C-alpha cells in the first residue's frame, strides 16, 4: 500500500526577502539636528569619518581616485588584480575599454586582464596612495591573498579585503584553499572578507578573526551574477540577517565586526536604508563611477566581467554628474540623491531621531512596496527627481 503521508514540500522552506526599493524607514518619537549626527564608524584599528567605502573596481578606484576620495573621508579600495597592477600605462588600457563597442568589450577585457599582475606595481600603487596621506585599502581574490599579504603590508597598506563572488569558510577544491583564520592571526593588516548573504556564513567568517564582513551577492549595477548563476539575496534581507550574526558574535566575544553592505546602492536613500537594516557602512561603485574624476570616465564595469571562463559582469554607461566633493559632501546641485551623500545620511538620521549609526540601526523599517512610486507619477513621466534614476 502506498502511504498517504505527504513528504514535506521544499516550498515550505521558501521565505520572502526584500530589497531597498521595497522598504521604508519610519520616524520615531524624537528628531535630531543633523549637525549633531555622528556618521563615523570603527573599522579595525581606525575610526573612519564616513560610513562609505569605494568599491575595488577599475572604473571606480585608481591610486589618484583613492587619494582624492580619501581627502573627502571615503576609503577607496584598490583592486590588486586590476589594470593598475598589470600595466604601467593603465590609463591607456582603460581608454581602450571605454572606447570599445558593446559587441567587443568583454573579449577586449579578457585579453587585457590576462596580463600577469606585477608585484612591483602593487607596491608602487600602494605607495602612491600612502604618499597622499590617506588610509590605504586593497582587495585581492582569495587564491592570491596569502602570497600578497606580506608584500602589501611592507608597502604600507592598512586594509586587505579578501573578496570573491561568494565566500565561505569551507571550500572543497583540488587546490589548497585560503586559511582565513591563519591569515588573520599572522597579519598586521586589518582583514575584511566577502561576500556573503546569510547569518550562518557571516558568523563563521567572524569567528576567523576578520574585522569586517562584506554583504551582498549580485546586486551591483554592473554585475550579472544573478542572471548568470541565479544566486543572490535582496539586500535589505541579507543585511538584516548578517547584522544579526554580528550582534550575536559581539554579545559572545565582545568584539564588534563591521557589516559592510556591498552592492545595489544607487542613491543616498539606499545608504540610509542599508544603515537602518543593520549595516555599519556601505561599499559603493556606480555612484562614484559617475564622478567627473572617475577612472572609467562615465563608464562602469563589474569585477567579474574579465573572467576568461564565465564573465559575470557588464560595462554600463553611468555618465558624469559632478565632482567627488559634490557627490560625497556637497553642496548638491541635483535633487535625486546623487549628490551630498553625507548630508543625506545626517538628514535622514536627524529625521529618524538617530544621533549615531548604532541608533540608526534601531529605527523602524517597514515593508513598503509603493514607497518609490506613490504620488510620483509626474516625476516618473517627466523623468525628474525620483523618476530620473
């Protein structure tokens, strides 16, 4: 006889998750003068004046860009597997990518990024940033991180970001994998790792000794991982889950590990929502790719676009909207969240009654699918304000 007992359905395990466009922040019982709001946060041994980092993408961060953004309070992270560490004349290679037609840019990138990374250029680029008087952050893929650690430490870097599309502490491979705990113990650098989207993985990564965890898989403006791999979790939910792991870890160990929202952030309101969802800071790419001084000159592309086997990024045109100063600290000439991000964060915090980032993480977050469309028919029709995104 065939049993009538039903096997539990996989659909029972499905849960709803939310992105930035589906949530809204709710004011509480008090408001605060924005000038009194503190937006600084602790990242390893240093207290950074703003909760914003610039993504380790060639269209976003060059040594010169890192220096200029650093003067505005933003930590610019240099990609150690990028063009700047492969070529003396990286600007010329960037121009080739910018000028390539849509049908050719992936093949061109695969060719340009096949050139070996040079240790002497890594040290030189770090020195260029260091000599400007700002903190130095660099990013490496896991397979190169251990070899490069001593090199970049000697060169004067402050932070090493170990990044891959999806990061875990257990990697099954025929090749030796990175021992993250060993790296953290031996290194004088502040180590951050990413990317992940779940409570369990974030907690395991924190237990290795890292100072920060990057959260986000596939939401970036130029990333195609969600389409190519079908992998990812909408950012609001991912941040909330990983920040819960941070709070638990801190309660058990006393160590605060920074949660950094990485990807899907287009305008200043997205930064505010990231912080309210539990992030300590954000890492952004396309908003800085729109700067007049950006290396990509109005174009932006994903870190995995040059992959020789399976590209998971594309090149997009984002245009140029203003200087780093205008984008970061204003004053704003635009009304759509592209300018004066720090001013927007402080104003949002003041409106919500939060005097610092920890208090911002406690504000009420609502599920609000209509938050970007309600009453905005004219802006959308005329492509103005919130309709110009």
